[in-house]
């Protein structure tokens, strides 16, 4: 062996010592050096899926560390999305569940006309009495919109019902107020006899066939020629008297008069027969009084002669009242 050559026996210990020193140095670098000299760990030094939840400090994952569009519904805790986290206008129609928007979620006065679909407000959505006159377009309420019998008297303006609005024959007797039809409303010649109620013109009649005579020069009743008549308004009384009569004296005559309630009618009396009438003849005369008021009145015929005897036989008295 030459002088500069190391034997195998001497080299082995040197190699072992060198390996041990190398191992110690490596361990020092791994376990000691990082605490003294921090070492940066790059993405390439971290294995895929090596960073688990417990390795992340609270609040360390920022928005910039989350890939856009990667957070799903399962990543978001129930109830974690607050009002301030929702951008204005971010909740679109398809994001709202059917029936999810309740009355409490709508701000008072927030629903404007533009938000209501045409025809969307149906009858059951209107509160009773909510549709006022101002909400109904003038002239839009037609006959089919009105319930039968809904137009009552109070809803018709005075004078609003014109002739054209009254059906022919619609005005019945019951619809005309008593006393409402005045003279101006009757066409000339329109009131016929058949239109007058029975006894509409008050009258009374008496007739007698028994003979009677008088020699009295003072007024006295002609037997069987008196009656009553009842008036309900001011009237003109017409008294018509006729009789078979005779006066055989050539110096006398028969005079007659009519009394209304004991007072002579007009004229105050008449010559009923001329002088010297031996045989019966038929004679008549008329009396009247105007402006006779309401009430019941007795009517009497009286006669007198100035000589001899006056006679009457068949006779009649007719009294009628003409309204004034």
C-alpha cells in the first residue's frame, strides 16, 4: 500500500460518520430551520385536497378565494342570507315560490297599477262597498249591470222620467194621485158620459100621480113635491118642475115657487097657469140658485091661487147640481 492511500478499514468509519452528519443536517433543516427561517409553501408543495376544514382559520376564506359560481344551495346555511346580502332587484319572478308572497310581505301602497295585470282584479277581490261613483267611468254602467228592481225612487232625479221613458199603458189608475188630473190635461170632448161615475152629478127625482088642490092665496106646499139633495162641492142647483094643472076661474091663476132650505130660488115665483083653464094641461117651469156650498139641502115646491080653486094631478120634481 502506498503512502497516500487510505485503507478500507479506515474509510468505513469516515463514511458512516459523514452519513450521520448529513442526516442530522437534513433533520435540522426540516424541523429546526423553519422556525428560524420561514419557508414559503407554494401550490405545488400542497397535495390536492390536502387542506381540510380544521386547517383553515376562521374568517380566512375571502370572496376572492371562492371561485365565482361555485357556491351551491348546500353550501349556504339555512337562514343565512340576510336582507343586506340581497342586491336590489336581484330576486326575479322565477325565484319566488308560488304563494310565497303574503300580505305581510307587501308594503302598504306598494302595488301600483302597472303591477296589476289587466283583468286580474275579480269580484271576490273587491271589498263590499269599495267601488265608489268616482271609480266608475261615466256612462259605463249599462242595463245588464243593474239588478232587477235596483232603481228605487230615491235614485231617480226629479224630472228625470220623461214621456219617452214611460211605456205605453204603464200609467195605471193607482199611479195617478187623487185630484192630479186637472182640466188642462183633458182633451176637449174627451170626457164622455160613460166616464162619469154614477151620481157624479148629484140629482134627485120625485114623482106623484095623486091629485091635489088648493084655495089658499098664501104659499103652501104642493103635496108630494119635496126632496133632499147632498152636495160635496160648490154647485149650481137646477130645479125642474112639471105638472098637469087647471084653474077654472077666469079671475085667478096658479103661481108656483121653489124653496131651497126654506129660501126661494130664482126666479122668486112664476105664473104656472093662465086664468080660466077648465081642462087639465101640462105646464113646466125651472128654478135655480148658484154657488150653493157643501151640505144637504131640502127642496120644496109651493103654490097659491087668488080665487076659486087650483088643481094639480100627475107631477114630477127633478133637482140636479152642476159643479162650479
